[in-house]
C-alpha cells in the first residue's frame, strides 16, 4: 500500500485524489516511474514521485 503526498486531479474520472489517500491493489507497469493502483474505487496510473510507502 502507498499514500499520496499531494493532491492530484484525476483526468477522465472527474475527482481530485487528496493528499494522504491510500492507493491499494498496486501493480507495476512497463515504466519504472509509474504504478497502477486503485484510488476511491477507480483504477488509475500514478507517478511514483507523488507516492510514499505506507
């Protein structure tokens, strides 16, 4: 599990992922700077520079 370190607008989903929100069900992508995870029930791709280990 990881946690967001800043507020991020989620394009296409119409919400903002707030700082401190847990990212669950993490999986790796082909790019080492990105992960795929579930935030507020939506599966999105996040940059690792906006996450910290929880």
